[in-house]
C-alpha cells in the first residue's frame, strides 16, 4: 500500500519551483531528505524522466526499499520511445519494479496510439515490472473524464490546502466510490502536495 505522503523529486534533478532560489538539491541533502522521510515512515517517491537527472541521483543513493512512482514521457506517436524511456528509468533508478507509472501528459489520451501504449503498460503490469498504472491530472475536468472513460489504479491530483476544487466539484467523493471497488484496494490517490486520500 502506498504511503499517505510521498517525496516529490523534481528538485533533485532540476532548478524547479517558484520559490526555489538555491537550484537543484545537492546529493548530500537528497540523502538527508530520504533518510528523514524513511525514518518518518515515508517510503513513496514521485519521480520522472522529465525531472532532469533526478532518477540518476535516486539510483546512486538507492531506492530499492522505496515505492517508486514514475511517469511517462510525452507520446509523440511512437509507443516504443515511451516504453524504452520507462525501461531506461528503471535502469537509472537501479530497480526492477516500479510501484506505479502515471501517464504524465493527459493529452496523450487523444493520441491515435494511446491504446497501444496502454496495452504495453498493462503488459508491464502482468509481468510485475510495474504494480499500478494511472494518470497525472491537473484539472477537475480531467478527473471527470477519467472516471467516465477509464479504469485505473493510481491518480495524481491537483489538491492542497489552497486548491480544493476536487472537493467542491465532488470528484473526490466519486473517486472514493469508484476506486475501493477494485480488488485488494489497489487504487490510491496521490495529490500534488503528495497527500494520499
């Protein structure tokens, strides 16, 4: 089961964040952050090949005791490039299995080859290369679309103390009704503030 909190790793590989004045986090600090998180019972890590060299940093440190959730790169008609990138992510992270993979670019759903990509990800799931497949979302409208059109194990939501549109719009209630019906409670939420419901 995924922890209620996760560590976002964009700053481990990029100069990321509106209030970030110090740039990428140095590897010594990354080690301290992950040690502190692990000592606090937080083992879920949110990363992506799009986060600069964060996967290499995590692979050097070692994240085999963590639940790693990564994301796809944009689908530009060639599913093999996306699949190859995921396989390279596992190598960079120095792991054999990811806890989850999220479709990072929601507009990939409109791509003519999206069904092929989804089938390939399902093959990874059947082969125990990834445990859960889901989507990264940015708007309540996207969540509504997914609820109406897809089965998924994992969803990343835009939700925090300042942005509670998903409560006001009723999407969280709908997700709670739909997702627990999945076998063995496979479904989890991960909010942009890394807070699971």
